[in-house]
């Protein structure tokens, strides 16, 4: 499982580098944190930890009208498309079913996903991305009793000297 987390984090870092190098991120992380604190962001991830079951709860038509003057956001079937982002950007399109919440703040509207939050500025055509940091997981009771759970190979972790066992039999 740990390998899967490394791959996911690696993909997120690749997306961040891609977005940064292609000027998709027009505001820096410090711009986000000056408007919305890290504690608020952490609380968003904690509070909205499952995809929204009812699309009506997202209130997408309201937020699209609110953001449309600066971001040209539209819905195409099951996708939301951001019109003012380059076509090859990973943030150009996203599935509605992947949205956990859409939240309005004073200066921004946040589209919350499992691993990141897209912040759209309400007054300017700026978009920022916050990537969810990897969480340090506390070991379960089972892991504390029977091992750390960090070993993801299927072999035994005991050093056995097979020659010593054979010498006792003779």
C-alpha cells in the first residue's frame, strides 16, 4: 500500500510541476495561505472526505455563473471544463463525480477533491491549486501487536540457517 501512496504523491508533484511550469498556477501557495489559512485547508479535507452523493448539493449552476466572467467555466455532460486554461493542462477538465464539495470564501471559490483543492479567484482570472499533504497514519492495534505493517513483501523476515538444521538431523 505504501508504494501506491508514493506513486499518487509522485503524480501530484508531477502535476504541480507541470502546472507551475506552464503558468497554470497564477497565484502562489503563499497567496492562498494569506487568504485561507492552513488550518482551514486541513479542516476542509477533514470535513469533506467523501464525494458528494447528490449533484444538486454542489450548486454548480450558481458557482459557474459566479466564476464565469473570469474563468469561462462550463458543464459538458459529466465534466466541468475551465475555458481559460490551456487545453493540455491537467486542470482544464474534471469529472463532477470526483467533486467532494464546492465552497465559497470572500475572494475565492474552492472546488474540493480527494487529493487537491482548486481555488478560483472571484474577481480576477487567477486559479491556484493546493495539494493534500501525505498524512502520517497511526498504526492500528493489529499493527502494534503483530508488526509495523511497513513491510509489504510476502517473504518471512526471519533469518534461518538451513545448514544448521540439516546438521542436527545427521
